[in-house]
């Protein structure tokens, strides 16, 4: 798994207004960790209850794949422009 | 012959590395030296094809450029207020992760997708796609470049870099 993205840059521009936003994605990781710790008892109970049906294994796989996809987002760049609008999204 | 190439050949002569290792190292050096003086065109795989070496592509890029100058009254995507310039760069690792994520799609959803494909005349079973095929597909993307020119002069390019 590669290094997770640190920042997301969003820029929007039209004829009337323009704004840019730097989202600190690195702050999401400690936040997610705190949420995970708080919810861990509930998650464990849910995993235990769903284990016979096979859904818990699937849920863990999805969680892992989501984490991998999030980390793989580094370098993503979307730049769309027409005569009056310009949208730019970049993940650093 | 550069110093690094000499060193690799010396190591090979002294049996410190295998022939395969030497080939790999020489290829890597060749790719690195080819990369120097890059003008920023971003067509590394194309250059590698010419030099005979192959590097793993890092990004898939899709660009749409509207026609420049007078289009003879036809107008173009930019003037019509539709999508004008598009420049999308998708990391290959994200494509890789996305394809792997598709393996977690429940069976019923795959059945529905297969049915929808069949309705559109595509006789293809998604279940038959194996991880090895996906790896091969991603590797083959390095040799791909698509150039399409539309009726209104817009150019669509899909390539890896």
C-alpha cells in the first residue's frame, strides 16, 4: 500500500466568483483512528454476529480495498474547463 | 559507455550478479539516461518503446482539446459552452485498486451486469476476468495511445505516462 495523500486542492472559477480550497487529508487519518477506537466495541460485536453469514469477511475486504483506493488517489488530477467555468481537483 | 554501465559489466564478469540482473540494471540505466533532458511531453512509454526498454506506466492521461482558431462556422465544444478543455490524470495504482475492488461485487450484481451487457449485444461474462488478466491488461496499457479527432476539430488523446 502506497503512502496516503496529504492534501486535496480544489479550485472553482466562473464568471462571477472563484475560490480555491486546500483540504488537509492527513488530518482525516487521526480522526478516522479516533472514530475507529470509539466504535471498536460495536464493530467487534457486529463482526462476531455476522461471521457465520460470511458478511463480516466481505466487510473487512471492502474496508481494506477502500483504504488501498484512498492511498492510491495520490497524483489524481482533474482539470475541466469551458468558456465560463473552470474546475480543478488535485490530490497531492 | 557510462561509469555505471562499466561497473555493472565488471560485477557480471566477477560473477557478483547474474546475467538477468545485469540486463535489468542496464535497462534501468538506459531508461534513466533516456529520461534526462525531458521536455515535459510526458510520453515516456513511447520513448521506451523506441529505445527497447520498458518502464511501468504511472498515470493514465485523458485530454480533450477544442479546435483552435476558426472552425468554419461549425463552432466547437469550447464556444458552445459545453466541456471545453479536459485534462484528467489518473494514477495507475488507482485503476489497479478500482479493478481489485470490482472483485468484491456481489454475485447478484455481477449477474445483472452480465445481463445488461448481453442486452447491448456484448456476450461477455465478467466472472471470467481473473486477477492475472487484469495485471496483463494494465501492463499492456503502457503500449497504448489513442488519438481521436472530432468533426468540430476537438482532439481526444488517451495515453499513459
